[in-house]
């Protein structure tokens, strides 16, 4: 006998989005998470303009905005040489997001709100419960999970299991679906600060020769600071607090801004990144969010991909529960993910290569600084409302890398209304 129709492992944005959509459709959903909410989570804490669409559909956008998240007009990027570019979400290229601004809010606040939305929709939320393994039947099909709570182990059975348990996914690893990439293999050191100088309405990425740092205001007057460095250098970061202070202090353009700032949260490490599932499903199970794919935090793909991926996973799981052959809808889920995120994955990997090789990022930054139309398109892609194809066109890439050959006209086409976010 089953304990639920669907077990979801992980109560973050991916798990909560999946649980909300399924519970609203009348599916009996049980969400298991090892934490007790609200809980902090190391993350850049950026929500793209298009993430607001999913939050609106979940009925939580107004509640989130009442918590006064930062409203981001766009992004700025500083190359190692000091060359700067800026892109705006609201721009003249013709694409529009669900909102003209991105949001930034602590995961401590965000995750609790969206998990409560899943609970109100009818999902059963079980906290303080660690999933340790998957259960399989004689054919190898997933039939549930092994979990422990209060030092007691138990088996929880359901026809379908959703792995929404992040980078270190137990579900994906036990099923042999997840593999670590060899490049770029970075680790992030995340903390919150108060009184950082010159913080405005733009998120910031400062690329250095040994990594990069993202700086963005969040809620309650705090600033999220996320230093991302090669995993090969992680051995020098045993004292994380000292490592972060030293990393910022060695760069005059950052040191001046942090001179009077106060770190108000512990430095938390997360990574290594570059994790990819060879496929996001197995008989009886699907992966969603970071458990299925996370390349690098530079383009801010995490939270939107988790929320939108939850919608896609819920649609596939609902169909699978009603389908004679439950694997066919799960195969279609894999195809739907590739249609939805494939272009962005390519952009993320190109950016990862550029960030790792200073001459490439310098050339790209110089072109984007001169051509704001190109910068706006790029930032729109990171905002999830400009199709990735716009920055993958040969004309755009030519303008980016060889501006003298590409001419001065815009590299983008004017979108039709059907293309708008």
C-alpha cells in the first residue's frame, strides 16, 4: 500500500513548485526535507524577471513583495581590466519579461513562503526527515525511499518519486543518473553584509583572474556577497571568514567598498558546481532543479530553472500517474526540459569558458560596453525572457568577438508579439 501518490525529496523552490502544481491538481503529495523551515541556504538569491511569473501563478508574488525584496533593474559586469558593461531588463530590443525588474530576497524568506503555498494547496510537508536511499521493486523500478527521522529509519512508498534534493542529490546518485563535469568545477562562498558602499539597483558581477564575486542587495538592507573560486583552490579556504576578507581586501575597487561594511552571517560554502544528469528520469522517478542540472552560478539560472522545472515535472508526473505506460511521460519530460532550457545551457557554458579565460572575457566585455543593445540582449537572456537563440546567432557572436568586422547595426531581430515574455 502506498503512503502517497508522489514523494518529493526536497522542499526548496524545485520541490515546492512541483508539489504546489501537483497538489492543486488533486494529487496526494508528500514532501520530505531534512531541514526545518525557515532555513538559510547558500545561494546568490537572485530571481529573474520571469521567475515572477511562476511566483504569481503560485499565488505568492504579492506576499514576497510585501517582504520588500530588492528590485533589480539589470546587471553590471566588470572584467579583470576594469572594463565595465551594463544591461537593463527593460530595453529597446522588444522583449518583455513578466516584470521589468528582477527580485533579490534571502532564501530564508523565499523558501518558507513557497513551501507554505504548497502546503496550503494540499501537499503534506514532512520536515526533519533525511532521505538516505531509493527503494526499487524486482524490475528495478523506483517504488519509494528510505528515510530517517529522530534516529528511526522507515520506508515510504509511492508510485513516483521526484528528486528535488539539490546539487548533492541522493535520488540522482543512487539511481546512477548524476555525473560531475570536469569544467569549470567552482565553489561559492556566500555571506550577507550590511553597509557595503555604492550598492545600487543593479546586480553586480566582478570577474577576476582567480574567480568572480556577485554582489546584490537583498531584503532588510542586506547585501548578498558570493565569491566563486576554482575548486582546486578550495584547500586555501579552511578558514572561510579569513578567506573571504582576504579575497575582497586584495582588490582595491572592492576593498574600499567593504571598508566600513559588516558581515552579519557566517560564510557558507556550496559546490562544486558543474553537475549534470545524463538524463532527468528513471523508471518511477524524475529529477528537477539543481538535482538535474547546475553548471555555474554566473548567469543566475538556479531559482528560475527550479521553479519552471517544477512546473514541467508536475505535468509529466500527473500524466504518468494516469498513463498505462508510466515511463512514456517521463521520457517526454526529458524532451520538454531540453526544449525549455537547452539554449540557456549553451549560453551558460559559453560564459563559463569566457570567464575562465581572461582574454575572452575582456574582448566580450569591451564589445558589450560599446554596444548596449548587445548587453541588454545578454542580460535579457539571463533574465529568462529573451530567447537564448538571440545571443547564439552568428551575427551576435561576430559582433561580440569581432566588432570591427560585424558593423554597427543591431545583432538582434525585432521580436513579434508571440516571442514576448
